C-alpha cells in the first residue's frame, strides 16, 4: 500500500448491527430464526397488517442490557421512535428504532492491545425483510418484478455505534473481533457475519497528523467478513488520500464494498441528509428498566474476554498476544485449570499457543495436560515426543505417561546418550573440528545425527548441551 | 325496540330467543337501511350463526354473558375475523382481517351478536361521514342532514334502531359528536382503558374505542364489557374498567361540576348553549355545586390536534402501499406502483391530512409544529388537572351546532374541523368524556351535553350523565 502513514492518519468509526439471539421477534411472537422458507416466520405485526400493535420483547431488552453492561455503557431511560421511509421490505414503511434516547449510552471497549475504543451508544431497533429484485440490473429501479421475504422483518437488532477512535484496518478488525467475542460471551448473538447476525458499516476519513478537524467521511456498506473490513478500509483510505493529493474535494457518500473487485463504489451521496421524520412511537411506552433488573443482569454476566486475558497473563506470565490468541480459542479456562493441577506455566502457554488449534483441545483433561507439561519441562520427553503425546491426548484422551510408554518413548539414559555423541564425534572428525571452531551451521548436523541414531528419543536441547561440554577449553577461549 | 339490558335479561331467562331478537333488528335494517346507509356490510349469516349459538347455550343452561343475544353494530375500522374491514376506504377494499379486535372478542364472549360493519369517514377522518368512499350515512332524525362523524354509521345504527348498541372510535370527538347529532349516548373512555388492538390506527396516541347506546346504563355496561387491561396493547392500563354501572343512581348531590367558559361563547350556536345552561341549572337544582370554570389552553386544542393527529396518521397510513394487501394499481416500478395505489386508494381528506402530517414532522419544521403541539398537549392536560382540583366533572356542549345539512361544510375543511372544537381537547389530555342527549335545538334536532372527567374519573362522569338523562324523563 502506498499510504505514507507518517503523514496521513486514517480515522475509522464503526456501526455494528447485531441480531439479538431471542426466541421471538422484537415486538411480536413470530419466531426469530434464520433460514426458513420465505414468509413462514410471520404474523400480523410482521406483515404490518392494519390493527396490529407492537409489544416489546423482554428478552431482547435483557440482552441489550447485557451488551450495554459488557461495553461499560450507562443504561438509560429510553424511548422508541418511528423512522419513516418507503421501501417494500419495511412492512409498515416505518422502522421502530431508538432515536434520541437509546437504552445504552456512553461506554467503552478494550482491544487486546490495551487500546480503549469509545462506544457512543447501543440501541434497539427492528430489522427489515429482504427484497430480491428479478430482471433488469437486479435493483429495485429496473427490476421486472421484486419478491419480498418478511422472515427477517422485526428481528431484534442492537446497533452499536463506536466512536471514531480506530486508526487502521487492523485495528478495525481487532475491534469487530473483540466486539463479536463479547456478544458471544454474553449470549446476545451467535456472531455469524456470514448469516448477517453481525453487520458492519464502516465510516472512513483521512487527515494529516496534527489536524484538529476530522476529514469528510464516507460510509462503507456490504462488509461481510473481517478480511473485507481490513481491505475496505485500506482501499477507501487510499482512494481519499489520492483525491486530496489530486486537489479534489471528498464528498460525503455511502459506498458499497465490492469484494470481487476489491474496491468501494459510490451508492449515494449523503450531502443532503435523508429526512426520516422521526417521532416517538405512540404504540409503545417509555422503557425504563428498574435498577434491580439491571443489577440482576450485571450479577449474571459471564467473565468477559478482556478480563480473561488479564487473568491469564497474571497467572501464567503469557504475553498480550499469546493471551489474546488463547482466549480467542477459548483455551484459557483449560490453561488455568491445568495450572491449578501444577502445570508448568511456560509449557502450558506454549502448547496452548502452538499445539492446541484443534477444537477438540477444548475437551482436554486439565490434569493430564498438566502432567504432560511437567514431563516436558522435566526433560522426560523430547519436544517431538511431547507433540506426539499431546496430539494423541487431544484426539483420544488418556494418561500422557501411558501414551509415552505405549510409544516406547522414554527419557534416554544419560550414559547411553553420551556414548552416541562420543561415537559420532569420532566418526566425523572434520565436522567436529568445524564445530569446535564455532561454525553455527554444523550444530544441526550433529543434533540431526543423534536424533536419527536414537530414533527421536533424545532431546535436542540436551544434545546441544552435551556437544558444548565436549568442546576443548582451548577452543572456547 | 328493547334496550340491550332488557334483551339480555329476556334471552337469559329464555323469555325471548336470540334469533327472535336478531330477526327483529334485521327487519328494522331491511326497512330503513337503504335510506340511512349506516352499514358498509350487514353480516346476516354470521349474525344468525352467532345468535343460534347463544340460543344453544341457553338451552344447555349457560353460561351466558351480560350481553347475551344483544345485536351490536361495529365501526368498520375494528378488525373482524373473516369479515371485510374497510375503514370506508378504497385502499382496503377486499381486505379480510385474520383476527378480531380485542373489543370484538370481548363483545362476542359477552354474548353480543354482530349485525354489521358501520360506515364512517375514511380512516375516521371527518365529522360528517361524508368522507366515506362508499357514500355518506344519513341522520335517521332528518335524512337531509349528516349524522356527524367519523363514527356516523354507528351512531345512526343505534338511532335508527338497527342495533341497541354499537362501537365507534374517538380520536377528536368521533364518538361524542355523532352521538350528539343523532340523539344517542356516546362515550370516549380514558385513554388506555379500552384496548386498541385490532383498531385500525388513525392517531394512535388519541384513538380510543367506545360505545353508542340509547341510554347511559347500556353505555356503562358496554364499557365494562370491552374495557380493562389487554397485554396486546402496550398503552393499555393495568386495571379493570371503573365499575360505573353500580353508581348510576348515586345522583349528583354534593358533586362539584364546572361549566367550561371557553366552550360556551363564540362559535357555539345560541340554542345549543341555551340547552347546556339548562343542563347546568338542573344539575345545580339536583344538589351539585355548579360554577363556570376557565380551561384556557383548550383554545389551542384544535391547532395542536391538527398537527398531532395528522402527524401520527401520516406514519400509520404509510403501510397502505399496494405491496402486501388491499388495493394495488400496477405500474412499471415499485415506486410508481406505491404512488398510483395511494393516489387512487385515498380520498381527498385523507391525502390532505397525510400531507399536513408529513410536513409537520419534516426536518426543520418538527420543533415549530409537532414539537410545539406536544407542548400544547402538556399545557392542556395541566389546565384540565387544575380545573379537576376544584371539580369532579366538567360540562360543555358536545358539538357547537345540531346536525348540519349535507355539503354545508365540505367545501371548507376548516369549518368542518371547527365542529370538533369542544371534543378535541379531551383526546389530547387522554381524559374521558361522553355525550348525553339533552333535548332539541330550535330546528328540532338533538342537542348533546358533554360531560368530562379526569383520567379514570368515569364514575363521576357516568353519575352526571345518568342524572342529566334522568332529568328529561
């Protein structure tokens, strides 16, 4: 990428819509399920039939409060409003959403890097149906006919509006990834971007370092994966910088991310703000959750990813990156349980980081895992042997001692290993000479030979030690 | 014709069958409906089936509801399962609801027999029933005059004896004004005491369902049957409807009743004002303390109402777009289809209010119009509350004039709007009010006295209304 980041600063703010994992829709008892036959999860309200009225789903409110608390938001008295606009997938031609008084106010989220990102608000609203435009360009304006599926209409959404505190595509990805982990942790969402459970709209602007004012922003839609998010940010930032360098003015636009072409394309100008004629939804009453309810939700909150990372670092000495990875894989509880069983901290973290990517690792018996890390640390097994035993432990379970024995793995008698080393030195005098002269490349030659001779039972580090012991003192000086 | 209470008693005792009662009313309908046009649809077959079911229940020994075998007419903006519901609009022609409104369910559970869906101003927008897409309803007392509106069909149905009771809806006076013009009792209960589920919305924060009847006692009974909490309406209050029936003969001795100054002067026909003064004098004679009281903010009621109601209506009526149900005018694109459907489906008054409301909610105008109207609403409630510190109930005319002639006010929407000047403030406050016949005007047409009360003050309201009714007999 050609952006000179010493000159330019990319400013990113994300609006994340998450479908809340409720049993029924936000204002009626039609099921909230993904993937049914079109127009099967519907009822009078979903279709906007005359005379139907909305009744707020308590479970949706509770999930919204959970997310709000997990994002350190204030939980406020809130009001639903109508956002009026005509579109066939909107059954009443207005969307019930929270406008000036959202349920969750100001909060924040901590990235694995430790950076804190502000949350402006997280409010409840209903989802729309889905239109399919057949014929023409596949758009509503020139379609031969259009089909509407109202299964999704009325599904509860929480729109989480982040502050423009993100500064790179990678940071934006880390934010969404962290947010997704929190949503999943509190049971608010399944976090599936590909099913639309999590939808990201990305506001990007650029400015020179030191500029007080933010640049004109463009909103990018249709970002369907974390990878697309990073690519879209980079593309859009570069596009804007190129325009500025060419002396052009950035127009405030909504842009569409085209995954295949790897670029953003103008959808519409936002210079003239849409007029949604918001007004308080008269069919609903003000929502003011009692302090007692909020406290109850707070007490029931699970431990969140950031707290998991901190806890793991403290207990095991893992670094931030290791902790982030292990928590993301959900292995931190296993590591802590293993530590409780006396596991070697450093080996525990190393194995969790490198050798436990298989989802079955989540079912490991912490006691057996701990035992293995101790055998590893004590030099009872070579690193190759350790990996073999661990892999089997993950797949089949069992006792690492017994697995090692079944494989015939055992720590080599030190006398035995001494003999092998001495023999190899005698057989390869030329190479030994070079080793003694300090040629770094030759060390691997001897280790490899020893491994072969012992069929992998020797520990590489031990072999290196034995070789070093045999270098004449004169050569060391 | 017998009253609802007499009919229910006779059916319950087995003295009369529900079918017999129904046939009597269907007879009255076939005799005069062609000239009155109270109904969009007479549901003869369903009514016979329902009456037969009641009679079978009688034969089996019950249990029977308080309205067993009582014919009832239902305004055509209340959803009725399997029976077309049109709001007297072309845009809903042919739509058949898959559910009953809560009030319809409760009437049926009480044993009432629906005889038909009554005509109305389109989407309840109007004061004369002249805005119906299916032609106007005529006042049974004088066919050259309007029955009032928007629930003109429901008022006329009771006045003509087509049914002893009917349901209407009141957003700015749409029950009380036609009740006054047709010489029957009409009640707008406290907002939230009667479910709106299944009522096709006009102005959601103002709409309330209520009854028409020939007597205060019948109206009270219907309120008790249809009222009370409904979990399907989020604005429904938790409590049961106030127990009004048991207080109807309490009298007014010792009650404090205020005559609203702002509703007795300019714009009120002298013969109407004279009748209301007579009502006030009679109440005083019956032992009430009666005084004039000023409720200054009601002067702004009309202006506030014509911002709030159209604003809500513009949003409520946006669902009629030809996509899912009702009328569809085909066109090459979805946008044009919606536009042509709405152009063809809505009448002039509905279009006028949609435009008014859309404008009032628009960015840059919201604060000046809708925002200000909400503040006026708060003021009106405050001024009423102040008056209710001193008075148990208030009194005024229901309508500034008796029933006017067809076409009198259609050319000038503003003169039509002024017809609601006495009724509108109650809806903005969310309070109850009812109209009770109080004699005739100089033209021999009925005059209605309006009794107003604070929120949930229905007991006081019905006591005053019952006393006024009693003074005429």
